[in-house]
C-alpha cells in the first residue's frame, strides 16, 4: 500500500515522503480501515509519539496523521462492536502508524459508526477538533448556560467547533484570533471578537472559562481574566501561572466512541459544521504540512474516493 512516511526527526517536514509500506496487521481488538479521508495536525512531527512506540522504542519510518474516515475491511481477533464493510471515523493511536495511508490499523474503541449521509471529507475534520472542544468545555471546564467563555483561535479547527458547542449550550462567547478570522468567528456566533494583534486582550473582561489553544504569553495573560470559581483550559502547554481564585487544566484529547457518535449526529442535524479548507490527494500531503501552505479551515487529505 502507499503511505506518507517520515524517519528523520532532524529533517522533519522535508523528510515526508510517499512510499510503499506493508499492509498493516490487525492486532487483538483492532480493525483495518481503508482510509477515504484523513486529517493531520501540523505540529505532530514534534510529538514524541510520532517517533517512538508506547515502550519508547524507535518506530520509524512512521506514518503521521491521526484523524480518519473510511470503511472497515478486516477485524482483529476478539474485535466487537464494528463489522466489515461499515463506515467509520475516529482517531488513530498517537504511538502507532496513522491515517495518511491507504490502510491503517486502529483500535476499534477509537472509532464510531459514520452515517451514510455524512461525507468522509467532513467526518475526517471532526475527531480531534470535536473531541478536544467538547472535553475542554464540558468535561474539564463544566461550561453551563449563561456563563461567559473566552475562546482563543475562534476561527481555527478546535476553536470554531468550541464556539458552536458553547453557543448551543447557551453561553456568551468572546472569540479571539487574527483579523482575517473575524468574519468567520462572527458568522459562527461569537458575541464579541478581539483581534490579538490590534485589540487589548484585557478588554474581554472577566469570564467564567478561558479555552486556550495558543499558549505562551496569551495563555499567561488570560489567567487574569478568569473570575472567581472559573476555569482556564489549555491544550497548548501546562500553565505556569494560575488564576487567582480559579483553576487551570492542561489536557490531551482522548478517544470517545460515544461522543464521536453524538458529534456525527450534530453534523447530520446541521448543528455543527467543521470548517474544511483545502482537500488534497495523498501525494500532496507533504506539501500540505508546510507552514506557508496553510489555508483557512482544516486541510483534509483525500486518500480514496467514496
């Protein structure tokens, strides 16, 4: 089969190559998925799991990409809950070969059934962004109706989903980002948008929840905005400064089949719309990683036709 691989950590993006790889093995509780569409995170070549397995052993050449949508073609020993021929979407394991391949082995529990009327391209844009937004807002920050949430990167992959989920629950949403994301964020339903390059972050005022995807100085300055009893949630880095009368949480997204199924239903109902930017073939995946190639919305790699 063909896959995008990387094996030189120092070379990074320059080492991404379309190569022939062996067909994957389905371990116990695995399924083999014929990948139709895949998503990736631009910074994942910096993640330890890209280069080593769970035991810390070198696993290169490795296949990046962790979001996928496709069809089950094989079941591993003992696998239950899914069937051959079933449409699925979800997350590939962080420390195993990923989704930028024609076929990949995935733990069945990391996948959810995909309704026939949801396009693979749209589904592949949802797993990391959707689960991250949900877990950050509700599992960690416990956002509820009537509260105010500040969402950094409101027009980005995670932020755009977080805005939609927060609006649906009845929260007041302040979004931040670059000026180029203003119209997108306002269309998604933010009540106020702050341009981080031109506006004062402190103008947001006190909020119940901060959802951070940026880190660094923005993360540090955001702690002062958390009102008493509030929560700062970040996926960028462990916070070094704590809210005075609140709490902070750093987390890494976890697979959740039931929540994926719920997100898919929201797609069908029109309550949730991932922002898909460029759609490119597998051979162009290395080029899509390059920072200068970033486009509005999430870039999806189409591996196979529906």
